[in-house]
């Protein structure tokens, strides 16, 4: 599942009932993430935080979909523990979790450690996460070791960046977050800047003399940019 790959359609049983992925996704964005196992501490903290922040994903037009190789019965029992772990989770658990006991989907989506892929006793899913666009293409792939919990704020930051650059000819620099300056795409010709960014672009001088670092805050004033962002 490399960047730009098409996420395959699949059928799955989930805690919200059976789904066909393409029908379930519609024209939304999706964060599809796996966890190693139910009833484990780091996974409980992760799924709890994602549930707490579910509204932040929803208002960005993003659907959440969890996954592991546990049974549907285990998922449903574990959700009660997750809810107990946090008092800030909505009354109805906000996203489905896929049950993949036969590990078929985990293998298909490259969510299992290579050394364990053919060992059903040890083949737990790693902390894999894909951000999928409305075109069903993989826009971001993230893999964490089982010992390390992911940052939900970082996932939201990447969603913001992906949705922004999908609408405006910019790229986002290191540690960028919504509201910060962005950089103009390198292939945008200088002559096009006044039309694309009428409020101005600053070109940073470099010893090389090449004008490739160009920054702007103009996207903050563009209604076209904000259309569909932070709905």
C-alpha cells in the first residue's frame, strides 16, 4: 500500500455492522487504522483518544475506521473498557472497528509485520494507518511499532495539510499547522503568483541565488480554499 495506491474495495464485519468499503466511504476522506490487539494498554489509550477527537475528524469530512485481528465479540466487549477509560467519549461509540480474525484483510493491506505474516499465532497487526482521499487513493501511510502510541494531533495536522494542498498550489513546511504560513509549490511560475496569491508572496533569498523558497499566508483569506475544510 504505497502512496498513490488505490485502496481496494472490501467487505468486512464491524462493530457498526457489515460494510462494503467503497459504499461506506462514499465521497469522504478516511482514516483507516489498525491496532495490535484488543484489551491491551497502548491500544486502549489510542482508540480512546481517537474517539474523543472524532468530532474533529467529522468536521473535516473524514470517516474513521479501526481494525484488528480480534473477533467481533471481543471488539464489542473491549469498547466498554475504552469508554470506561475516558469520560469524554460520545454516548454512541463514534466509529466502527473491523473484525478480521482470519487476517485476510490485514495481509491484503500490509498491516502485519513481515516476519510474522505467515504465522497465525504471532501475526498481530502493527500500528498501521492510512489516510485515503475521496478518490480512494492512499494519501499518507504511517507505521508505528507496537510499543509506541500514535499522536492523534499529528494525524489531524496531516489531514489539514492534505486537504489544503488538494485545493491550493502550496506545500506545508516542517511543523506546519492550520493558520501558519505555507510555501508555494516549486513548479508554480513566478508570473502566476499575482493571480494565485493576490495578497502577496515573500521570496526568501538563498546563497544559491535560486528563488525556490516562497512563502505566503494568502490561503487564509481564500473562500475557495476553506470550502470543504473544517466543515
